[in-house]
C-alpha cells in the first residue's frame, strides 16, 4: 500500500499545484495590473501545502541517500533537479503572492508564472512516465530523438542564418526597405510589410517558411533576380530537402524506442521509482528509529499488488504473473480486502447460474441479480471512491494490480539480436580476460621454472664441490695409510736386521 499511496499522492499534489497555481497566478496578475481584489487566500495556502509535500519527499530521499552513502547518485539525477526546480518556483511565487510589493516587477512576475506553469506540466509528464508504459515510451522517444537531432539542428540553424542574412542584404537600402537618412527608421508601410527589411524579421521569416508560412510574400521576391534565385534555393534545400530529412530522422529514432526499447525504457523508469520508494522507507526508518538500522515492517511489506503477502511482487510483470505469484505466496489466511473483492467479482462469473443450477425464475436468481445490481451501483463505486480518497490504502489488492501492473511486451527480433550481440560481446571480453590471464600465468610459470633451474644449478655446484672435497680427503687418508704401512714395513725390516 505504501508505494501505491505515494504514487497516488504525487498525482494528487501535481493536480493540486496546477489548479491552485493557475488560480493564484490569474488573480495576482489581475491585481497587479488592474487592481482587482483577490477573492480568497485558500488557494495560496494550498500552494504552500503542495510545495511542502514535495519538499518533504525530496528531503526524505536526501536523508536516506546520505545515510547510505549514495548522495552523489541523487545529486546527478536530472529528475531530482526538476523536482527541486518545481519546489523552488512554487515557494518563490507563493511568497511573492503574499505581498504584491515584494520581489520583481509586474512584467517579470507575469512571465515567471507562465514559465512556472509550463514546468509544472512537464513535471506531470515525468510523473506519468513512471506510471504507464506508453508515457515512458513517449518521453524516452522524445529524449532520444532530441539527442539524435543535435547535429541536424546545428546545421539547420547555420542554413537559416545564412539565408536570413542573404535576404536581408538583398533588400537592404532598396526602395522597398527605404530608411530615413536622419533617424535610420523605415519610412513607409511597404517597408514594414516586407519581412526582410531587418535582420531579426528576416530570420523569423526564414524560420516560419519551413512550416509553409509563405502567404503573399512571394511578391517581394520578384523584385530582383538574386532574390528569386535565393527563394528557389531556399525552397528546395530547406522546405523540401531538410524538412523530409527531419521527418525521416524523427520517425526512425522514435521507432527505435517504440519497437525495440519500449520495455527497457518503462522498466528503467519503474526501477527508478522502486529505488525512490526504498529511499523514502529508509529515511522514515532513520527518523522513526532515531538512526537505528532496525526496519519498520509495515512500510516494506506491502506493494500495489498485495497486502503483505505479495511483498516485492509489485515491481513488475504481467497481471496474470503477479496474481499467480501472489496466490502462491498467500498460503495463509486471505486478507479481508482480497477475499472481499474476490467474493464480489464471483457474482459476475459467467458460469455462476450454470454451476449452481439456478433457473431464471427461481428465488436464487432474483437474489443474485439484486446482489449484482447492489455491487455495480453501490459497493464497487463506494469502494473505489474510498480508495481514491485514501490514496489507495482502502483499495483491494486486485485493483492495485489492475492499475499498476503493466503488461509485458513481447520480445522482438531486434531484442533477441541485441541480446545475442551482448552475449557475444561478453564472451569476447571474457576470452580476452582469460587470454591475458593465461599469458600472465605462463609468464609467471616460466619465471618460476627459471628460478628453480638456477637454484638447481646452485645446489648441483654445491654437491660437486662437496664431492671434490670428500675425494680430496679420501685421497689424503689413502696416502697417509700407505705411508704408515710403509713405515711399519721399514720398522719390521729394521727389527729383522737387528735380530740374532
């Protein structure tokens, strides 16, 4: 219920701001220029209420993002800056409306409230794009087309400036555009009628001629051969060629969004809304629990598709998928709203009379018919109105599923091709990484083998040195033993020679 209520409250506050700002702007413009008395200050108070709601909403997001360490993401989100612009303009002009003597001049005030009204309507479109897939596709398509048209618009601007200057120079100081030698102003009404006597009017005329606004101005181009040539070139290059190029670019670019990226665009916007709701819930947790990380179960368990049993399922999928998932999760007792709505809808089952063997003239037939009429004209309208008044809190889960669960778009060949290409790119990236890792591993193994070889050669040298040393010792011992044997032999000979 919580995300549903926030979504509906956003819509209510957008409508409220547009209505009350229109009233207060009209009343204060009349008061500033004609001195008409302001009928009531209630719309101005409601304007403060609407601005305070969006301010509290943004502050909750800022607190949550700051606590989670993701404030940078909030800061660089364009939609958040649009919300802050709406909040600033609403409060700024609300303060100015409290006292006509405050702030800016009457002309600036009138222009400012006109621009603010446009910003409020843009905010409504941005709000709708996170609610319905068609609006998400439209906004995404417009954004994509504008990005694709940057080079075209620059080229078109250069061409318009070139033709505007050419037409201006052709008619400059001619009898048609005669100027007073003293004041420098155009002299007669013919000069004022000619659209190329001044550069500003010439630029405006070349721009409007793209849309086919020519009228009887062709008579001016018959004054000279150069103007006729310029007019023919302009008609071919701008009106015919560039206009058709513009149509082709817009059609192709919008088709990319509509046919190939519609689901991606919508679910990206829905994901932003989910993240926004999570940020608000975290901010409420921080405020209510005084900074503790303990969550508030009542805020995080309900979504537009259920009463606690369908937590998490409100984020996407078809209505049938979400209903099935909800029923699978809802193994315990059914919620009163869900079971009550299901009971009412069972009255309109096409097989109701057949399954219960009810004849058209029986008492049960009239009872069921009366219950149907009662449900259609009293119960269902009252229930839906109460849900609207309470921002969706009293709606049954089935109604929230029907409104906010979007149908899943079929996967097109372009999506499949894009998915295959993405998988191939991922495989190429993984293969490059694996190849680099193998090269690094082989290089490391070669280095280890070289180090082992060097160490083995060192050990071999040490062993050979030890063997040589042992050999020398054995040779020395052998020589000593031979000398001792020789000495014993000599002593024995001497002893034998000295005997009897």
